[in-house]
């Protein structure tokens, strides 16, 4: 049931013509990419700005979390006194 079924007369593998190995393959010229100093400076400035914005968001989130904990403890103390 699970045994493979082989063909009665197997077909020979296809034959491919051999090519001469001495021929050099055709190479496409690579496009010239020039990076200017202004582009590098713009990427660096953009990275610094984005990093500083990320740090500012992190500091703001920490300060909001600390303020929430302080307010929660103040409100809890106020409810305990009553």
C-alpha cells in the first residue's frame, strides 16, 4: 500500500550540451553610487534627532509613571485617614 511504484521502463536522464569553460561570462557594469558629504551629514543629524526624541519620550514616560505612583500613594493615605 505504501510502497512506491516504479515505472516499467525508466526514461534516461536528459542530456545537456556541454559548454566550453574557457568563455568568460558576460558581466554587467555595476552602477556608480556616489555618496556626498551632505547626505552622510543628513543621515547622522537625523539619527541624532531621532535618538534624542526617543530618549525624551522615555524620560517623559518614566516621569509620568513616578507621578502616578506618588498620586496613588497620596490618595491611598487620604482614604486610610477617613
